[in-house]
């Protein structure tokens, strides 16, 4: 399944810059936001944390992208940055003690996310979790996920099916 | 118990099927299994419902990402590229409006550290700390305001932007069976044709998207509750509530239940199928539409009513069709069209993606019979003596070993030519067990049988209508057991004929014969079942 492109037409200035071979931050975000968010979501507790980590990933990317020599590797590089940022995030989390649990108040105009679904996904093993979330958020293609995770399509398909089966069992248990 | 275990073994295949990641062979086998197994159908339904839930969540995440993407586009100045960020324009060229949080990080290349204006104050000593602190406060305040505004819902304009970029109303693929897609290379002209990758189960098909299938069936559901089943080969452009059928057949169904329970057509946007020559408007019904190569349109109403209008504005014609009525808009001499009543075989329109299947009336050995009594359905005779038009019934024999029992007690029992195991038959004798069944209303080409058998001493052949199912290879019988006394699974998916069918199983007595009192000379236990699509 191809996901709907929200802002499908980059402006002319951006196109000119991309034509010159340079990677712009707009292009980075436009192309890889879903994959980066998927990795962040798979490695954090909730959507808000994932959004925070994603923001720090792109900030890091904008400051260090000059070190990236091969633009073809931009996605893999970004996902690696995302994983490291998630580790940093958890490290910081351990060092802080929350005073009060922030009440979950749904923002007006912001769509509410199904927390139970996310909680079930969080119970999956890490590699299954990442595969599953990448699959759904980044194009629903095993080939794309395989390229992102530097794995084979067959292995990803097998991992995906097992992850989805485990998720089904978890959701069924939850309903019971 | 065995059947239960088999269904559990299929679980991952069903998951792959729902994800659209199943290979065609397994998908076909699963679809056949769904027809007879309610448990697996239920599992498929649960998984499909979860997929809907996940996709709903994914859509919400994508909306959030769209907001973030917009913020980035607003935030990043039109610099040539990131490596050249030191030449970024001064802050005065930054876009106006709220400051996105992405800009407040101190280590951002866009924070002004490398810009002459800030660099000047940074050399001025303590005063620079004051300016820096002030700037940071302003930035923090702006970021805080941005977040507050977001939380208070002052983002309608952003929301409108997102909604504007969402696809117009369309349909969703809710089911498919054996679909084959045309191999069309992407060109500027056919960009709107949905690629196979985009046509996975549960994927959205926006309005204006063209869908082409070479064969198979594809079900698209609309927000109104209407559904169409495309029947390949077909070319269809998805609309808000209906669409444009350029070629091929489809079946449309609209079930809009009002509070009183009666079926009503939606107004003011009725479910309608347009074709090159006609507009078929639903009035609360189920109907079929066919468009041939010339664009001529035929419509048949299964139940309810439809209105069929000519799409040729210079020659407006209209007819309302009731249940079991059909009409055709066709070209006559010249460019004139004619709307006339025709006889149509309604069976040419697929009314469900997965055709209704009925069980085949065949039973395992000894089913529903008492020990020592003749089997009412299975006959047995010595091979070569089938000239007898009425061979004797096989007899039920007692069980031998506990491991040689049927999966479900009572579904099958041991049968043989003799009543007890102590009446051995000649060494090397081959006996044929025969049963017959009638496909009745089923399509023979869609029938299949599956089962497992165990024989004493060996299974020599299985034949359907005189044709061996799996021929022997290199003189070695396919069904002889070689790895201990195991059940031999088999499946039959061809060789059926309309009406009565005959299934025969050859069993050979052992060599040397087993000692008396321990084994019988010859016996068969077979579990078997199957189904067939309803049809002529």
C-alpha cells in the first residue's frame, strides 16, 4: 500500500537545491519522517516521547549531515541516529524522577491515538516491534523495510508475519 | 484434535493473507479452506478488523507528521543546502508567524551563532550575556506560545491544510480473490492507474484513481456503505460514491438501512455507476453492470430497483428496472443508440468475492455405521472383478491400534472385505474400495477433496472417475507406506465431473501375511471431506 503524500509537491527552490545534489532539511524530513518516527515510536513509551525524540533526531541531522558522504545512505544513517537518540532518551529518563504524572488531556484538533494498541505493540520484542511499525508507517512494503533495516525481504516478511501474529494474540488477550 | 491443530498451523498463513504478503498458491489454498472452516474465517475477520484499527491509527500519526512537516517547511530558510548553512540569510528573512520548536535548540545551525549580528555582541563582553539571555527568553516564550496555541486548538488553519491534502472521498479495498494486475509500465498518461502495490487489502483508493484488473475479483467499499465487486478484466475509476466503469463487469450493492429497517438510497448523492454510454443509478438494490469493448452497457437487477439513463446528452433515454429485469444501451446504425429490454444470465455477475461453497456429500469409511455391519457408502471388491454391477458393501472391523484412529471419533472407522481381522485374504491380493458422490449444483472445476488414509497392508492407488490421482513414479506406488504405519494425506482438486463421481482406493494385502490373531490381512480407514462452489 502506498501511503498518501500529504505535501507531495516541493517548491521550486527546494527542487533546485535538490537538483544540485545537496540534501535539504525539507527533503530529509519529507522523505524520511515516517521511517524515523516509526523507529522512535518502536523504541519509546508513547507517541509524545516519539515526537520529542524525532525532533531531536532531525536537529542532530541538520547539524551533522555534512558528515554524510553518500546521500543514498541518508535513510539508514537517520535511522541509526534515531536509535541512538532513543537510547539517550531512555538514559535521561532513568536519571529523572517525575514529580507528578501528567494528565492525558486530548488536544483540540489533534487526533487521539489508540494507546491500547501502542501498549500492545510495546510488548513485542524489539526487532519485531521495529519491523512492524516501520511496515505500517513507511509504505507497507517488505522491500522498503528490508532496505531500511539492512535485511532481506524474505526475513522481513517472516518477521513481520510473526510480529503481527503476536500482536493479534496480545490484542485478543486484552479483549478477554 | 487433528483438525484443530491444522487450523492453528495455518494461523501465520492467515496473517500473511490479511497483510497481502501471502504467495498466490497459499492464498488460493486458504480461500478454499475459509469456505469450509468457520474458525479460520473468524480469525481472518478479527485480523481484518485489527488492520482497520491500525490503519486508523496510522492515518492519525500521518496527520501529526503533516503538521510537523509544515512546521519544518516554515522554519527552514531558503538556504542553498545544509552544508552551506553558514551562508544562511539573516533572521529578518525568516518566515513570519509562530516560531516552531525546532528552532529553539542552541546547537542548531540556524540559531544565529555564526551570524555577524550576534557575533558582534558576543565580543562585547558582559553585555552579550544580557542580549543572549534576552534572545533566549524571547525564543522560549515564542516556543511556549506555539505549544500553548497548539494545545488550545488554534491550529484550525493547519488542520485545514492537512485536510486539503488528504485524498478526496473514495473507496477502500475490502476483499479480493485471485486478482491479477495488468503489466502496465508507468507513463505520464496512466499515472492515475493504481499500481498493484497500492491495491493491498484494506488500502484506500482515492476518488479519481483508476483500478485495472486482468482477472479475479476485487471488492471496493464506499463511505456510504455501498460496495462494488469488480470482475476482471475490468477498468474502473473510483468516484465519491460509485465510479466510472470503462470496461468489464461489476456488481453493485447498496445496503442503507433506515431507522425503520427499510432499504433506502442515499440522497442527494446516490450510489451510481457511470459508463461510456449510461448512468446506472441505484435506488436501493443489488445490480450488475457490464460494459463491452464498444462501450455498450447492459444492466441486470438482482433485487430492488435501478434507473438506467443514457449518457449521450443528445439522445436522452431512461428506464427504471425492477428485480430480475435487464436492459441494454447499444449502438444501432450510425451514432444512434437504442435502449431495450434484454435477457441476461444473472450468473455472469459475481455477487460475492468468495463464492459460496457447499460440502460435497462424501463420507469417510464406516461413517455412521455400527461395528460388524456393512458400510452404507463404501463397497469393496477384488480388483479385476468389478464386472459385478453391485459389489458388496465393505464391513466394519474393530480398531487395531490406538494410533491408527481417526482424528475425530465416529467420523471414520476401519472397513474391510471381511468382518474380522482373523479372516486373512490371499497374499498380494488387491482390493478396491469404492464410494460415489453427486456434485449436484456444484461447479466440477471448483471441487476439491482432502483427507488422509491408512491401509493394511498398503495403499496402492487412489482414483477419481477411473483416473489415478498421483501416478506411480519409477514403479514405486505413491501411496505405499514406507516410513512406518502412517496416515497418508491426499488432496484432489481436478478430475471431477458434473453429476455422479466415483472414488476408488486400491489396497494390497501384506507380504508376508501378518500372524493370525494380531493383524488382519486387509483393511482401510479413510477420513475425507471437501467442498464445491455453487453453480451450474
